[in-house]
C-alpha cells in the first residue's frame, strides 16, 4: 500500500474518530432515549431469547455515509456507550458473563446489518459535505459547512505550498 493511500485511510479513520468524539454527547443522549423503555430485569430474558431492542426508531442520521467506519466500532466500545447511557443495562448484561458477552457481539452485528440497509437523512442542523475528488460524504454542522476547505478522507482542497523560484546565480556586473 502506498504512503498516500495509507495516509488517506488514516485520515478517513481519524475523521470518523473525530466525528464520534464531537458527537459523543448526542450519541449518549440518543442511546438513553432509545433504551429508555428497557428495564434491567428484562435483560436476562432478552439475552436468553436472542431478542434485541427495537431499532426501527433509532435515529442514525448523523452517521451519514460513514457506515464503513461503524464496522470498526468494537464490542467493547459499544458496551462503553451503553454503560454511559444506561449503566443499569450494561451491568445486567455483564452479570450474565460469557452469555452476555456473546449477546453483545450479536447485538453489534444486528446494528451493523441495520445500518447497511438504512438510508440516512441528516438532522435539520446537519448537512453532508461532499468531496468532488474522492466522492466521500461526511456530516457537518450547517454553521461549520462554509469553513470546510479540506477533505478529511483524501486531503483534497489542502493548499499546496507555493513553489519558490529557484535562486538564479548572480551575474557579475557588466563592466563597460
């Protein structure tokens, strides 16, 4: 793999990690709202029966076209998100030991399957930025859209440093 391609992948992953960090509070609030109907005492039956929370009403619009990076979110990170949003549910799942861990692996795969089949529509305050060079899209807040000058995936738009003219050798003064 070329250095440029490696840097592009790194930039893409970095942009997604930055997005997750930026949207962290929104993600946690969304999970709290999404998981508010589930009680900790419901967890053992859900795990035993292989039932997952209803995902139809989960708002995933902020993710945009970044589904390829969602696959990189580990089970551990998913558990951390759930633990922050609903510590009682995370504790109930972890108390089930290996069965709970297996359930989280299946839940992650279930969510990934849903994401791959979902058409994303950004929130009112979010627009999708688009790079003409690589074709990638990513969500940005409307008020920040005008300030975007560089694609986080391929680097397009980054100003090239100006080439300075090479110094010409000094000519000796003409003695007439």
